[in-house]
């Protein structure tokens, strides 16, 4: 029991440190945005949208989203999912305000329920490992068969959401093709990322990085520059978390990455 209490004390200390660090970083970023808009007229009203609710929702969601990613780079820290659920609620509200209703639907029927389940799954894993005398969690890669199934599911979700977007907008499949492809891929990649993260599979981070890269491009194309900056920051945070997990992955847990070696 003492070990469990000690671990929880450390996890809470990590939350406090990460939260303070993220707030300081975003305060600095906000100052940079302000100065850029002040001295570069072409950027005026593009980085800080004082009069739009979506800006404040997106800003708050980005702050707690980065906290969430930085916390769960530690496979022990299931408490990070409290921030993850908060991030998902903010993103759902942001996408609702932007009119991306397919994303709103997916957050409420898939992402948030999976994150709630993951909270309890990671908690159980932590308690089981401590009771079993283990001091570390060991992320792993999925096997080759699971990888093929995952890629197939990703493609099905991608194309399915593309068709749904076309139907909702009363458009042909060829109208706004690039934007619909990017938006649909965000849905597909985040579905797989949320799912595999629940089982602490490294593959989840590859999907999260792709999600953030595509999200950055998507928001640049629609002119939402402040959101694209937040997605870019999330890309860096996800890459950092991915590398952290790769460093603690044991050789026997390399899964499909061992093929050809």
C-alpha cells in the first residue's frame, strides 16, 4: 500500500509541474501571437480572435490537451486521462462551433467513452503491476496481423466518413475532395489512436502524430491559423511521448517492427 501511495503522490506532483509548465508556455505563446499581430499587419485578426468563442474554447482545449499528452507519456499516469476527457469535450465544442458535426459526433460516441474506459484500464494495470512487485510498465507494438487489420479498419473509417461528409453537405464525392479527405483521415487516425492507447501500444502514437500533422494542414487550408498552431504544438508533444515510449519498449515487445530483422 505504501508503494501505491508513493506512486500516486508522484503522479499528482507530475500533474502540478506539467500544468504550471504548460500555462507558462501558452502565456509566452500568447505574447508572441500578440506581438506578431501588432507588428505584422497581414496577421492582424488571424492569430488572436478576441471576439470569437471558438478561439477561447480552442485555446483552453489545447492547453489541457498538451498537459494530457505530457502526462500519459508516463504509462503509469492514468490520471492524465482526466485532462484527456476535458480536452475531448473542448474539441467537440470547438468543432461544433466550426460546423464539423461529424467530428462532434465521433468525439461523443467514440473518443470520450474510450478515454473513460482507458482511465480505468490504465488504473487497473498500474495497481496490478504494483501488487505484483513490478516497478515499470512496458509498452509494446501490435503484431503484424493486428497491424494489417488496423490499417484495413483505418481505410474503412476513412472512406466511410468521407462518404458521410459528402452526404451531409449534399455534395458529390469530387466536391471539396482535399478538405474532406483530410477531415475524414483525422477521424480514422484518432479512432485507432484512442483504441490502441487503451492497451498501451506504441502504434497509437504513430496515429496521433499523423492526426496532428493532418490537423495542422487542414486548419491552414481553412484559414484557422490559430488552431493550426495548436495542432502543430500537439504534434511536437506527441512525437516526444512516442519517443519516450519507444525508449522503454523491450526487445521482446517490438511486435511487427521485428519483421525482416
